[in-house]
């Protein structure tokens, strides 16, 4: 006699437990996927934040460098006028043959006193007198790493010639004598640090800082 085996049957209590476990398994998978997603987002945010910190540090460094370049340019021009060339430069300023940004808002007057000195002008004088080629290294490695070279440059405008505003140490109280006198100039310096390239992108990435100083020049013959 052939008998048919009976199908597998679950008691009602076991069937309820099985369904509950299937639901719990789905919830566990959802929790695991949520944790993985959150950890991935945290990792991406941490990597992005680290990159921003590096960028901010680089921008701050470049800004500080441009400020020092501007100060270097002003001090270099002061030294230029201190080498017995004060009268010659004062005459160039008074001639007003150049256009200075410091005078851009003065209208109705032609040939305003102005003269501009650049890093190239200072370097040419240094090369002629002492054989030194560059005020700042030509390779650009002193401002950055060899992987991303930076160039430094400056411009100093000499404007606003006039009498000194206070007595000069060691001179008459009036600041003038029978044969010599002192005058003052306004130095408007601009320092630039930019990537070592000539495309438009390097211009947009340049850091620019400016300074201004009142410099006493003399003694000048009356």
C-alpha cells in the first residue's frame, strides 16, 4: 500500500514567531544600512573639512607673504632714496610724468607729482652696483614648495611732496636751514604674491596687500 506523505505543518505559535523574525531581519538590515550611510557621510565631511583647512591655511600664508612683500618694497625704496639719490628722485616726482593710482581721485589738475618704482627697478640697480641679480629668488621656492611655485612682486608710488610735518632730529626747529632742507613723500606700496604662471587663473589666485608710509627725504639743497 502506497501512502502520501503529509505536508510540513507549523503550529500557529511557530508560524507567528517565524513571521516576527522575518520582520526583525528587515529592520536589522535597515539599521545596518543607516549606520553605513551615516559613517560614509561623516567620512566625506571629515575629508572635505580637512581640505578646507588646508586651503584656508594656504590662503592665510599667501596673504601674509603679500603683506611682507609690500613692506619689503617700501623699505627697499627708502634704501634707494638713502643712497645719495634723494634729489634725483624728488625731481622725478615733481616732474609728474607718470600716472599713480594714489592720485586717481584728484581731478582738474594735470601732471600731478608722481613717480613709480617697481621690483625690477630695484633689482636693476642692485645688479649694476653689487652684482646681485634678484631681490627675491627667481625660482620662487622661498615663497612656496617646488610643486606649486609662487612669485612675489611689488610696486611703490611716490606722491604728495611737501614740507616735513615736524622738526627733523639734529636740524633746526623749522626743519630748514640756510643751505639744506627736508621734505616728505607719501609711499603707497602694493605687494603681490601669485602662482608662477601667466594665465588668467593665476591672476584670480593672486593675493594683494597694500601699505602707506610718510617718509622724510633729505637733506636736499635749497
